C-alpha cells in the first residue's frame, strides 16, 4: 500500500495570496494529494478556503510589519514566534511531502516550521520586487518561483520566473452570459472596471465622474467592491454596478472589450492570459510599498498596457486615457498574445513534484 501524499498550502492577507491556490487545488486533488491549508483565523483566506470540500484548514497566529508606528509592531514578533511553534507542531503531526507558500505574513511561521522538520518548500512571489515575507522565507525555501523576470533575477539562483497559477475556469466564460449579467445588448464595446479586493475607491470616483464622456461609446460594467454601490446611479442606461462577482466573473471577463483595473499582479496576469487591452491605475506608493507601480511599469515597458498614475487621475484624464487605450487596442492585443505565457500552473506543479522527489 503506497504512502499517502500530503501537501501543505499557505498564504493570506489579500486575495492575491489566495487565488493561485484556487488554481492548484483541483489539480492537486486529482493527483490524490491530501491537502492542508494553513492561514489566519480571520483573514479573507479562511472563508474562501474553508468553503472548498476536502481541504483541512488550520489557523495559526501571525503578525505583520507595518510601515507606520503602531504598538502592534511590538507585539507581532511574539505572534510570529508563537505561530512558528504552532506551525512546527503541525509539520511534525502532518509530515507533509512538500509545502507551497504564496506569501503574506501567515506564510512566514509555516515556512520556518517546515524548515525545522526538513520539509521542502516552494515559495511563489507575485510582484516585481520580493515582499518582506518572501525575503524572510528565502533562506528556508528549497526553490522560489516568480511572476516577473525582474523578481527572479533579484532573488538569485534558486528562483525561476514561471508566471502565476491561474484559475482553470478563467477561459470558460461566455460573452453572451456576461452581457446578460450586466443587462447589455452587445451593440457597444464593454468597459469592465475591476475594483480589486482593496483600495479602489479613488478609481470608482473617477470612473463615475467620467461616465458622461464614456457612455456614448461604451457600456460600463463596474465591479466597485463591497459597500461601494452608488444608489444615485442605479438605472443609468449603459451602466451597471455590482459589488463583486464570483461564479459569473469568467463571463464578465469574456464580454469585456477593455479593462480598467488596479495593478495587482494576479489580476493583470489574468488579463494578459485573456489578451484584454487594459488601462492600469496602480495603488500609489504612499499607500503601499509601491509594488503595483512597479508591476504596471513592467507591463507598460513591454507594451502590454497603458498606465495612468492616481495622482494624475480625475474624471477627465481617466476618460482620455481610456480613449487612448481603446484607440491602441490592436497593438496592445498583439503584444499580449506575443508575450511569454502568463499561466504558471503547469510549471509550479512540475516543481512541486520535483522538490518532493528530491526530499
């Protein structure tokens, strides 16, 4: 009787740390892995992962490094240490064949716990520069994989640029169903604004200010995020706002002719895989570590998108930038189709098997 294969997945903090796991889980299940997920008790990963049949979810203590003064900065190192002991205990109990880490601060104690038990670890970094969590995990990682070539170069010889695992239903959408979701006829091109999980309020405001200029030429599908609906705009012809979509998202993407989005790496990798012309408004440096600005600049430099910085954005400049992006859509689509594949699912699975065999 063959020994069961056990894999531990970890990552949390934003949906960007979770969605690549959603691409891998069906494949890992089909290969017969027993899958355990280590996350936080209250993070967005908890609800999402616990809803998937067959996954065992474990919550551990964790912390984060804030880029501003907070008394939590004095407490969180002790939480990380406690989480490392919890994770080390889990590694000893589960005896996994391999750990796949998507980053975020919940991953740090898990990776350190795996190292204590000699469990091989594969870490993935989505952004153009390594996040602090993955920098801390690097000494304990067997291999590291990245979405951007610049990041693989920065991480050194144990890193490889592979793209990012993308959910398998990404290409299963129907344009007709997507138009029906928003109540559009398909007579005009569809502009889809993807709000992302955090920080889209400024883009929401500018898009709504730009509607008088946009609606003569586009139907506008606006995914504005939880709590961001504008009751005053309900019933506006050619404009449909929804907080978010889940099962219907592939259909929404299928009907989109132009995309407006923040520059989170997983989202823009999906747009690249679908060859969607895009205008990116990256989350500004002052409100983050600047990873979205770098992500967007890398795409712009390679001719894969247009970029409008938030500090230059208002209703007028947004409408103009969208018009420019639409005018250049043929060149953008050609560049997106010619770029290296964005979907790293197959290569990540190959590396999981490879480091598992060598352990």
